[in-house]
C-alpha cells in the first residue's frame, strides 16, 4: 500500500507498509470565505507579446479584452465547459507521471477534461504555449515543494510540448531535483523537492505512524532550496499534505513538541502549529536570500477530496463533475491551511516591499476545491496493485492544467508592472 502523497519517487514499487493513522490534512472539505484583497490585477492592461504562431489565441485575446473590467480577481469564479480541452494526451506527452496517467489505467469517463476556469468578473485566457515561451525567454523558474508541485511542473511541460520539449540538464540523477532547458528559448525549469520547506531529518523510517517519523527544524529553512534559488527569475513555493505526518518539532534546536509521535513527555501540538511556522520560516528565508532577485509565488493549498473515509480508511473520490461554487465550501483543516498561507504571505510581502522583493499569491485553493472529479482515484495504478486511492494529486491531462492559465496571466501582469514602473 502506498500513501497517495508519498515520497518523491517515480516508481510504484515501495516497501509495503501498514498505515495506522490519520490524515486530517487530506480530509477535505469545507468552506473558504474567499477573500483576495491583493489579487486584483488590472486585466485591461494585459500586454500583447509577440507570438510566433497561433493566430487563434490572438483572436481570442482581442475578443476578451473588449469586455474586461478594470480589475478582476482571477482566482474567484466557476468552472465552465470547454469543448477544446484537453490540449495534450498521454500519447503526445511522455512526461506524465505513472500515478497520474489516468487514461492509461482505465479511467472510464472523460468529461472531467472538458472544463476551464472562468473568473467571476472577466475571462482567463487559455494558456498559449507560444506566447508563454516568448515571455520566459532567457528566464528561469523553479518549483519548490512536494509532489503536487511536481504534478504542476509535468502539466506545464505537457502543455508546452506543443512547441518544444525540454532537455534534461539535471546536475545529478536524483528525481527530486530535476532541471530542464528549453533550448530554443533558453528557458530553465527546475523542481526542488522540499515537502516541509524547512530542514528535515527522517528520524525513523517506520515510527509510530508507520509512515516515517520526521524531525522538523521549524525555524530553519531547508537549505536544499534556499541555496538554489539565487539567480532564478521565478520560484513557485508549495507545501501542505506532508504536515499530516508523524513529526517531532524543533525550534532553536530544542524539542518543542510533536504530532502523533507517541513519545513520552513530548507535547502534542495542534495540527497547524508546524504549518504556520514552516511557512513563516520559508517566506522569511526568501526575504533573506540576498541573491534572489526574482518573483516569489506562493501557490496555495490544493485540497484533497476523500469521501466515505480517510485516505487509509477506504476513502475515495468518485465524482465525475466539478462542483459549482454554491455546492461546496471549504472548512476545517483545508480552510485553516489556506488561512495560514494567506496570513504568512501578507507578513512576508510587507517585509519584502522594504527589501525590494516581489511576492505574489497564486490562489488556486478555491478553484481546486471545486474539482473533486480531477483526481486519479484508483486510476493511478493497475487494479491488482496495493495502492490506496489517490484523491490528492491530479490526473494529467486534468484540472491542474488550468494552473498554467493562472501562471500565464500572472506572467503577463509582471510584464505590465515592469512597463508601468519604467514609465514612472
Ligand atoms: C494512453 O492511454 C491509453 C488509453 O486511453 C492506453 O491504452 C495507453 O497505454 C496509454 N499510453 C501511454 C504511453 O501511457
Ligand atoms: C540564457 O539566459 C541567460 C540569463 O538567464 C543569459 O545570461 C545567457 O546569455 C542566455 N544564453 C543564450 C545563449 O542566450
Ligand atoms: C536573451 O539573451 C541573449 C544572449 O544574452 C540576448 O542576445 C537576447 O537579446 C536575450 N533575449 C531576451 C528576450 O532577453
Ligand atoms: C517524564 O517526566 C516525568 C516527570 O517530569 C519524569 O519523572 C520522567 O522520568 C520523564 N520520562 C522520560 C522518559 O523522560
Ligand atoms: C447554485 O447556483 C446555480 C446557478 O446560479 C443554481 O442553478 C443552483 O440551483 C444553485 N445550487 C444550490 C445548491 O444552491
């Protein structure tokens, strides 16, 4: 059996383990009184970038520009029909991770592929791989975090595949630290594994939860990524699902408590204690990395959708349609994690302003909350494999492809901001 949010491994084979405990973080649900005070982009300022091909995309953008209001929160909206999707398949993209290759493992329905995100007050143009690569010429992007971040990167590679596939220029064979180059565009795309964002030691491969016991040094950012981001133009930070694991927490090198550790005389701390501190530490580290001059994007928590039980209690995600925004609401753990991210983001953004650092929020929580139909469920492996249902990651192709639409828009806005600053 395997954790759906398991290690950053590309192989389906792993030591069988018995999982006893918990995972509040992956029990979804609930409502987010979504407030996005800082994501109001002036959508009518969208810069036009030269594009090599693809006139249809241009036509689409011209059409959209006429109708757009001055400001629009692109992260608040609904999923609407999109007969043109998907934009790749498992035949055209070889970068799909086995566990997210839902078509291969026999997922019978395909309706979940046919949606796009429609913000309430405007349109979010579909990702244009040609324009995107034009925008990121000579630039570099690193995704830092867990396997949902890898899921995101593979979606981006597949979508860009209509133009070009990158070459692997990784410094070592470790799957957790991949680096790719789009040679025609001189664009570097990297992924850095750091599911807790802070320094971590695996104290016990089994532990009381039988999913490993981790020592987390909550006030020390993980140097595996802080030493790498210097020189990057964009980083996208994410973390979430791993904080439900059995962990022992340290601050100032002193043991301060734990989560499900079952150790004598060690205080059990509330679920979000570590989450909040880890984000504070990680975001502060970005402010402190002198040679990081890029844009730091925090991609907010993407909820899982287990129904009828937790991930290890037979829970599954069998819906085949998105929710409308009035049909579900984030609550409990997901809501708390989201709130913490936004709160810590604001603190870091404020500090960053004084230091000339740029922080942006990629607020995907609400959109993903509405996609209970987008997970692999049991279609991330063959039926005879002893793997739990995956309601954490996202099928490729699938709803996570919309993150490229968000990113595309955000990068365009960076171009606009740059122009505005230059004119002042
Ligand atoms: C792609 O999906 C089809 C089913 O739609 C499956 O038969 C095929 O093996 C898959 N190919 C790859 C390379 O994953
Ligand atoms: C690639 O981009 C880097 C900046 O990221 C630049 O220093 C370098 O000269 C570029 N190389 C080519 C061949 O354009
Ligand atoms: C990319 O870098 C090359 C080499 O340094 C330079 O000639 C070219 O103008 C750059 N392109 C952009 C769009 O910055
Ligand atoms: C736990 O604390 C009690 C009371 O302070 C002490 O007597 C006991 O030795 C401690 N146990 C361990 C394993 O540290
Ligand atoms: C949600 O909104 C739609 C469209 O506005 C409406 O048709 C539907 O009845 C609403 N559903 C609920 C559960 O309120």
